[in-house]
């Protein structure tokens, strides 16, 4: 085997083990134990965020499920004029946490640093902990209140305080689903000894 070929194989292997950006979702999204068994790096990130910010692991997992289905490079779909002319995406949301450009920039300035990436599970969960802790300060919503944390995450803290979510029955329904998923994930993680 030539040294050039060996070097190319090594580069391909290293590229496949990049910093937390898997691209595709884990296979069994309804099973928290299967998720963290398939991707142990996820559990390390979730637990690091829980230690640093106090956000419960099941809450983080349920919100990531809702935001990106655990797809590291997830983005909102393109919008089209006249059904065929692409006119951009509906927002700048990107990654596991679906953080918007402006909010991510604020996080990088205050906490994460310029090298942090929305496609890294560690950076995305740290961002969520940072954001949710600020939500506690500004709104009084406890970290363990998954439903209201999700409403504030989706509509922004000022939108949450203004009650913009009250006019969105679909969002209220989804926030309830996120809360229920956190309860389910919590029970599963305790049953398999991951919490």
C-alpha cells in the first residue's frame, strides 16, 4: 500500500470522527437509551450541560428532538416564490439547537467563543443551557419546567413575557408534546441506568 493511499485513508477516517456533527439522526428517536447508546458523546454533552447550567438531561433531549430531531446540520426549509423561485430560508436557525444567527453571536461573545459551532452537540447543548439560564433570570421559569422553557425558547424571552405564544394553539400543543417527551425520556434513562 502506498504512503499516499494510507494518508488518504487516515484523513477519511479522521474526517468521519469530526467534532460531534453527525449530520444524520440516531436510529431510534423515541428511545432515550437507544439514542445515548448509539451516540455516547451525546450523553457526555447532556451531562456536562446539566452540571454547568443545571438543565435536566431529559429537558435538553426533548428540546433538541423538537428543534432538530438530533440532526447536526438541520436548517429550516427553503421558501419559494411562485412555487419555484428560491428566495431563502424562513430563518437563520441552524444545528441541533436551531439557534438563530444573532442569538448564537451573543452566545459566542458571552460564553462559547468564536470557535463554537451549532453543529457540535457539545456547543449546542451548552448554548441551550446558557439560553435557558438567562430565561430563568428574565422570566422566572424554572429550568425543570420544560413546557414553559420551550415556549420561551421558541418565541424568545421577550415574546414569552408578552404572551405571543397564547395566540399560537399549535405551539401550545407542541410545548405540551416536548414536556411529555421529557417525562418519557426521563423514565427511560432512569430505567436503563443512564441517569
